[in-house]
C-alpha cells in the first residue's frame, strides 16, 4: 500500500476517534445537567456500548497504519537509533508513546466504566452488563484525559512536518 493511502486511512481514523471523544466532552457532558443523571447514565451506557462494538475497526486501522508508517520511517532512516537522532524521530516517538496511552484508555474503558465486572473477555468486546452499572462518575476524568491525548496527537502529527 502506498504511503499516501496509509496517511489517508490514518487521518480518517484519527478524525473519527478524536471526533468521537470531542463529541462526548463538548456536546454530551453539558447536556447532562439538562436531562438528569439517570437519563444521561442510560444514554451514555448505550452510546459507549455502540462505540465499543463498532469503533474497534477504525481504531485498528488507525493504529495499524500508524505502526506501518513508523516502521517505514525507521527503516528508511537506518533504524531506531538513527531515527531518534533527528527531531522528526523524537517527535514521532513521543507521538507513539502518547498514542499507546490513548489506546490503553480505549482498551481499559469497559473495565473503568463498569461497576460489576462480568466475564472479562466477553465484556471487553461487547460491553456486557446493564446501564445501571455504568459509572458516569468517571466520565469527565477519562474523557478529558483521552481528549487531551487525542488533541496532542493531532498537534504532534502536524508538528512532524514542521521539524
């Protein structure tokens, strides 16, 4: 696959992933005070379950293309040490570390948001449980952390081409 296609798939995945987080923080969080905590909890649970069941495709494409490009850059520069000797490589590795943090939040979200932990593997893939078990008290902390990481990744992605 050509580099241009990898970049395009990567950008589409980033728009969807960071866009979903931004929607949660900037649109849904302010609505909570208008619709009540119970309604918000129910809505957020079903939205979260839908996102978790479908977004893995975009997240997988985002991270797969990112890793393919990372290894391509590393190979073209003669290895990790040569890559790290450049400003581009240092920013790229920082982006990789932050991306790993954001992926960790995405992977751990079913366990961070649910009070009762059903079968772990089933819960990871389909977010089992009931809306009453969904923890909205962690909504802000987790979503704001994810949004900050997502926006930092977008900025670093642009900064890569400026160093």
